[in-house]
C-alpha cells in the first residue's frame, strides 16, 4: 500500500513538472526577437556585466531561431496559429 501511494505521488509530481515546463516553454515561444531580448534582460541578473548579458542573449536567440521558436518580423503569431488550424481542418475533411 505504501509503495502504491509513493508511486502515485511520484507520478503526480512528474506530471506537474512536465506541465509546468510546457507552460513555461509556451510563454517564450512565438515571441519576436525584440520581445525575447527584452524578456531576457528582465530575467538575467543585473550583476552580470552588459557584454556578458548580450552574449548570453545572442546565444539564446540564435538557438531559438534554429528551433523555429522565434516569430519572424511582420508575421503575427495568432494569424500563423489560425492558418495552421485551418490547414489541419482542411486536411481532415
């Protein structure tokens, strides 16, 4: 009985952590490069020298661009989502 309770609590904790990580990821994906840099400036401690903060931001932005998680300038993220939903509905019909 104790093992079952332990396993269920462990599974619940894992599910919670995965959902939290996915929610955090959704907050960062789809931001424009400027918005992403602004958010990074808020999150990085002010004790880090400006040059180092800029290098960190450049690295993060580059990796997110490679993954396709940064919105291109002039493209509205909501329009892109609506277009993807429309295409998937058309494919299933």
